C-alpha cells in the first residue's frame, strides 16, 4: 500500500477509535482471550497477543492504530502461548459467518485490476486483455447482495432458537463491516461443544445427509399429527402438506424434486470452516474492517429488518478528501451514490475515500 494511503487510513482510524473507544470492548474475560492485529498487511498478522485489562488493550490500539483487530472466540488459560495445545482451551463461543454471494449484474457495477501488468478498467474481465493474466475483481457489495445475506441470518437465528433452544439473549448478530454478517452464541451449553459437535451443527444447518426416504414414508403413512415432528424434518414435511393440501404428488420423481426445492429454501448458508475451527480468531466487535473502512457493528435482533449496513455501519467522517482514482464502479455508501470513476481526481467524503483506498482502487492526494 502506498505510504500516503497508509497515513490517511491510520489518521482516520485513529480519530474513530479515539472518539469511540468505549464501543471497542472485547468479549470477556479479556485476560483469557488471544488477540490478533494487522498493523501492515505486507507483514502478516501479529498473533498470540494478550492483555491484562481493557485499558492496556485500548492503549495498544491508540498507539499502534491497527488496520484490523481480531479476538479469539475461545477462552484460554494461557492465550499468549504460541503452541495451540499449550494455550489450554477453556471454552469457545459458537461462531457463524455468512457472506454475501458475489454477483455482477451490470458492467458499471464492477471493476478489475491486473496485478501482473497493472492494467485496470471498469466492467468484467476474467483475464487481462494486455497480458492475459487472471485479474482481480473489485469487491463492491451492493444492497441487494447484503439483503440476501441477511435472509440467511434470519433463518439461522430462527433455527438456533426453535431447533436448538438457544435463548435470544445469548445470540448476537453483527454486520462484519464488509461483505456479510457474524453470529455469536455464548449460551453455556454450547460453548463447550467440541469441533466434531460443531461440525454436526453445520451439517444440520446445511441439511447434509438428509434422508428423503423418511419423508417419503411419512407422506405415504399420514396417520399422525404433523406438529409432533420437530426440526428440519418437521418443517419439510409440513411445507409439502401445505403446498399440496390433500393432493400430495404420487409420482416419486415429483416428490423428490419438491423435497430438494424445500431443502434449498431451508438450508442456512454458513461458512463451515469458521464454525468448526474452535481456535478461529474473529473480527473484533466495534472495530474497523480494512477491506472497506466500515465498522463491525452489532445489530439487535428486533432491528434486523430495518438495519442498513451501507449507511448504519459507516465509521469514518465527512471531511472532504481528494483521491486519484484508477477505476471504481458505482457504489452506494452513507446514504449517497458515488461513481463510476476512471482515471480522474475526485473529491469525496473521508468515508468514501477510505472505501476506495481499502479496495486498492485509488491513491490519496490531499485533504
């Protein structure tokens, strides 16, 4: 990253943290958590850090101004130990990651950069037209994509409450600050589940290994009250009944097609690796995501439908900033629309300038 870009981001991040330090509170107890930081992306993550108290952590953040802050979902007896076994695991929150699916509907909503020869442009390309190397797409996430991710979050919360009996007071939902959502569960019965147990939870959410034969048998022998069926099997069974009424398809192929369609609707598209890995570091709540300049922001369950991440999670200020832009597709942020831009100097609010810099698509010029 060019030095001018780094200095701009550090300055803006410091201002945010200085003014919002009370919102940067890690899950407790702080002395049992491992922390990780990106101070400079070129040097990799600084891991195995630990802090005795909140003041020590806050002082580190203000002195170093990290680009990204991570904290362990797990609690350890010795979180600073570099040997994962010697950290001595106590317990770990159940953690889910749901990202927006990348889609490109219009050429003006996308841009690409060739890391080999430096060529860039608006639109969609798989390979660089100059050197034929694979290109990197700009990760510009739109409101529709984030809304689709939010639907998955709502499905997840419902399954956690109804099928697993998790109290909603122990479910925390966060916008990740860039492409999706994180869901944390800290209910006592679930923080001691092994990696294998977490894999089973993921399989349940993704409806892996579902036996269609059981549904076929139930449909053939409808001699009991369907409300007695619990979980996924009950919901699939009841939906087929509701869709067909007394006219359940007798053709096996049609029933299987209907079952598969319903499974796709009920499936919760979580990232399996994130949930299964007990030693995973998760992005710190209240911290800035250096992939966008937005903040990882908590969303109350009752506010999920009204939350607008591209407006409500904007962290940085309005101060006008001049950038030299390569190629930036149209994007919405902070309630405003920007771009598309190509090979020009533009004056933007600091939060929009940071967004472009974080995507690697522009260079800081001046305030």
